[in-house]
């Protein structure tokens, strides 16, 4: 498993505004979208391409195009939905599948309440979107779900991670083709399973309390 923490002043700047408790929902949503596009650039560094020959107005030349089968982008509902547009802006030909997961706020265990994904993911490059990697339970369950459908190559994109959750996911997928791209690794998880300093509840800040 590989972990890549994006190190860019624009990402740190946008993250600082995102973390601010006084940042209102509309600004929060725009920032998640902008951060996602910056992280998507890092996360698609190894997207599979194949040679493609075209004719310019002057000469024939060979470049590349995204390989078939097309990559699959999987936002984890709800909060991952806020990252979808930023991702497909960079990868417009990707297909999109959905996984709905909710963490029990007492036990911190995730449950999967919805799924709309192809049955066979073998040979598909999969990109999982979830802004928060806290205990790592939700992300580990999502990655395992994709592996169970035959995926061999999964890249997860998260805005913030706690070191404890990151270590748990690394342990679970040691030796697998999994890459995690992160905006930042924070200090720790608190006793309620929240990332510290974090940004609070990403789903609630994007879409309101449920
Ligand atoms: C949040 C977040 C992750 C999960 C992270 O979702 O978006 O999916 O918690 O926590 P974990 O690493 O400890 O599993 P939540 O369950 O609150 O659902 P929501 O996106 O619908 O708000
Ligand atoms: N989920 C969130 O939205 N925020 C956290 O800090 C932890 C889990």
C-alpha cells in the first residue's frame, strides 16, 4: 500500500478555510470541490493510458488516451458526494458507482446501506472518494467491497486522515495494490472518533444535520 500526502501551499490554504467553524456550507462545498480537483491531479498520476495516434493539422503524432475499461469513481455517501464533481472534471470519461455508508456514532462501526456498482470490477481502476479517514473503518470496508467484486487496483482520495485510521487501513491492505492520496494527516482521533483538529462532521457541514 502507498500513501501520498499532497504538499502544496494552495491545498494548505484551502484546508485552513475549510477547517474554520465559521465557514458556511456554500463556501465549504466550493472548497471541497476545489481541493478535490487538486488532489485528483495527484491521484490520477498512474491512470492507465494506451498509445493513440491522431493527425494534427501539420502531421501525424502518437499521444495517449485513457484505456478501456474506463476508470470507476466511487464516492462514499454522503460526504464523498461533495468530491464527485471535482473528480469527474479531471476524468470526464470515468464511470461512477455509489456506496452508501454510515458510521454508528457510538460503536464507530460502519454499515453499508446502499450500493450501485458493476458486479465485475476485475481490470477496473477504482477511485474511492471520502473526505474523512477517521478510524479507517468506512474506507477499509469500502475498499474490501471493491476487492470482493474483483477490483485489483484501488486509489482512495481523502481530504483529512487521522494517523490511527491511516495505520489501520495500511495494516488491512498491506501487500495490496492500494494507494491513498491525502490533503493532510492530522494529529489524532478524539474519544468520539473525530479527527483533531479536523473540520468536524464533513457530511453535516456539506449537507446539514440528519
Ligand atoms: C463520515 C465520513 C466517513 C466516515 C469516516 O461519514 O464521511 O465516511 O465518517 O469515519 P471512519 O473512518 O471512522 O469510518 P458518516 O458515517 O458520518 O456519514 P455521512 O457522510 O453520511 O455524514
Ligand atoms: N467523520 C467526520 O465527518 N469527521 C470526523 O472527524 C470523523 C468522522
